[in-house]
C-alpha cells in the first residue's frame, strides 16, 4: 500500500513521465522513456552548514529516494558552497562544480546579479538550472521555487503591527542588499505606512549572523529606549534579537517577529522573547527542486513541435511554496521536526 501511494504521488507530480511515455502526443511523437538512468544534481548555496538549510537538503534527499524507488532511475544530489557568508566563494564553488558534470543545478541565489553569469553559462552548456529559495530572475534560469518575499514581508508587518498596538518605533534587521530580502523590506514598510503612529527608525544589516544581530539589537535598544517592536528577516536575525532582548530585560516588552523556523526561533517563542515566526517552507525547495530538474530532463511534454523556438518551457517560471505561521500556541507542533534538522550532520556536501 505504501508503494502504491508513493507511485501515485509521483504520477500526480510527473504525469508526462508515466502517462505519456512511448505514446503519441498531439504536437508530435514522444520518445520512449529509458529505464535505469543515473541523474546527479548539485545544489549551490552559501553558509551551507546553517541548520536552516537542512530542510532544503532533507527535501531534496526525499525526492531522490521517491523518484528512484518509483522509476528505477538512480537520482542523487549534493551541495557545494562555502560554510561562511561569502558570495564570491559561492560563485567559485558554482564554477568548480561544472567539472563534476552534473545533470542539473539548483542555485540558492543570495544575490541575483552575482550568480547571473554562471547560471547563464550553465544554461548555455545545456545544464538545466533552477533557482530555489532566492531567485535570479535576470538570469536564464528555467524556474524559481520558493517564497514570495513580498508576501513574506507583508505578513511579518501584519503580525507585528497589532502586537505594538499600531503605534511606536520599529526596527528591522536582515540582509540589506539581497534582492529577495529587499522585496520583503519594501512590503513590510508598506504595511507600517498604513499606521501613522508607527515610525520605522532603522534597517540594519546583520550579515545573517546571530552574534551580529544580537550586537545590533543591543545598540538599537540603547539608542531607542522606547523601541516598541523589531522585525528580523533572516535566519540569524531572530536568535540574535532574542539574545539581546533577554540580556537587556526587554523580552516581552519590545515585541519581536522573525522569519525562518529553527529550534533557536522556536525556543525564543517558548521563552517569550519572540512573539511570532513567519516561516518559509524550506523543505519544499529541495523536494520540488529535484522533481523539477528530473521532470525537465525526462518529460516528453510539449505544446508544439517548436516549443524552444516559441519560448515555451516545460516548467512554470515561478512556483511559490507559501509560509508557515508559528506562535506560542502552535510552537510545540514543530519542535521535533526542526530539532531533527538542528541535530543533522553535514559532511562533504551531503546531509547525513
């Protein structure tokens, strides 16, 4: 029964692979599917050992197992990139990964421009490339799978505004300059602009690091003793904010909302240092990333006999995975899963 539901799931997601293999399509004949092929995909990332990314990796791992079990093809993946925050080292790892001759790339685009040229190079060499989590829409990537950051920023704003009774000074922490985060900052500002008694006093770059976020938060509390609320937009923001609020005795007095679900964020909710988390569905990124690349390579689906010339791709250009809302009432439901991510090991580019 379990195998049946596994196959049914893949049939729903990848209908062309099974329903149309070897059959005639309206716009031409589909080639017969080969069995027992090997596919190896590479995820290109930054700060690769960050616990937040274990969801990406576990999702990709699950997709590899399901496709392999259901189709007879061997599908694997690995991760490359620096452990520290270094965009140029991410590009260097991306470039070096060409030597591995992967069947496809999944790129977490921290900066749309920085990875643009290498994505275009991969596509020019016939290596299908998609973006997950962070997008590079200016590149020739096939598709983006991840969060709508405009929506995310709006939800962070809508969560924080009532907590501060729609008045007071508010500060923001995140990765200033990162395209996806800038979208979130903008929509957060739009929400707050609806309330004339709310004043955004700061937008600070915390480099995605907990220690830096804590330092910035302490400085903000000292500079603005009447600070009403604070919003964190990356995985390091929330834990750093929580530490500073606890150490300064401001936990529960300054309202705090953060992005991303990690055990540090969940513990901060339990402690009353954070009031709300708007979490990305990071496990979906790796899961659908693998499925998308496999579908692109194996599917016979087409609309016309000249799809490429007509600019018709097999995959939609954007797949938005939504968000998860967590507060004190729901925090326990997420604890075990994210504690597992925290304890997961990451060795030689693969989760263990």
